[in-house]
């Protein structure tokens, strides 16, 4: 079954932040970009606004808050006042209100918040929900690299995000895939409001992509490359309708956009996830 209107978001993590990439994305019909307050050494917002202020109105723009400059390295915080100030600064530095602001990897601070981690997460969600109500951003979400600690902290009183962002793709382990599904279920969110990220586990040049053929996950892979097939399969691992992917080359981004024409073999995906779970159980024995 083909996804309903699968979407590509241009992610700026590790990007050189060049204008040609943004104009190339628009030429390909990619009209959404995703960044974060801490990207490019905490300069991403300012640089994007400087090089492409005239282009930003043509994009749906998402960003993330939760990391802050530290003495030796970035530090993570769920402090409500710091988060709200970060959303305000994002809007100021970008020259416009973001369409979505994600709470960035909240699991990073939960250990420090124990035993009040449920309250800490709820308060962080509440402050982003308030920022959206105040018009500092259009909507808010949660972006989590490791969502496994989060589902058990969600209850009926936890503010509900508009969007979730989780890792996606063939290199994501079963624990993370199941946790992403559980988080979406806890918030009663369908796949249309869940985004995937890092579909190649960091790079298409990783040796694993030369050793496996992801085209086995497609119904008909005529004309599609292994990288295109891996990208297309990522929309089903876990089930998402949007994938944020980084690229510094418009040609590579165009290749990924072309992969959306492929149709995924859902039985193959289901079998693959079953194998992952079996392998995980075997490792625990």
C-alpha cells in the first residue's frame, strides 16, 4: 500500500547551510526545512536568516530547543523558563515564527529530574504548548533520539504535541522502533503526525549500504538504487508520513525525492520487524 502523500523535509543537521541547497530544494518541490537552535555551533538560525531571508516564507520551518551553550560542551535542560526564552530567541533570530518547535531529546534530562521526571516532562511540554498559544510558534512537538523512557511518563494530563519526530530506517533497533510506536500510541497520534529522521543512520557512505540490498522491501524496484530503496523503506520503520533527511547536494536530495515513487512491500517490513524482535529476545537469553 502506498503511503498517503509521503513528504520530505530538508534537515540542516551537519549541513553547510548554503543558499544553493535551499533553492535546489524548492526546485525539487521540497518546501519544508528542519533545523535546531544548537546546529552549526548554535548559529543555524542566524545563518539561515542571513543567507535566505527572502526564501524562508516559501518554506514550512521547524526547529528544536532544549540544548544550550555550556562551558565545555552543550548542556541539555527542561527548565521551563529557559525553554520559553529559547523559543522566543528562535523566532527573533530566524526573523519569523517557526511553524513547529520541537522539544529536543527530552530523555537527556530525565535522569537528572528523577524522581520528578514525569512532572519535568509535563512542565516542558506545557511551556511549549503555551508558546504556541501565545503565537511565538505555530505548533510544537517532541523530537526524541531514544524515546524508550518517554511512553510511561505520558498520561491524560500531559499536553499533547502536534508532531513527533523519531529515528527511522533499517538501522534502527527494535527497542527504539517499539518505543516510537508506544510514544505515538500514548499521545493517540497517527502516522500522519509522526516524522522520521536519520534514515541512513548518519551517512549513505556507511559500508553497510554496500553490503545489503534494501530493494527487497519494495514491491517493484525497477530503476531505484539501494539508497533510494533504503530511504523509501524508512517511511515504514516505524510508520511515518514525513522524513527529515540531511543533504548538501541538490542532486542527492533529488534522488531521494525520486524514491517516493516506489511502493513498499508491507509484508516484507512486517517480517523484518519480527526478525528484529526475535533477535533481540535471543540476545537476552
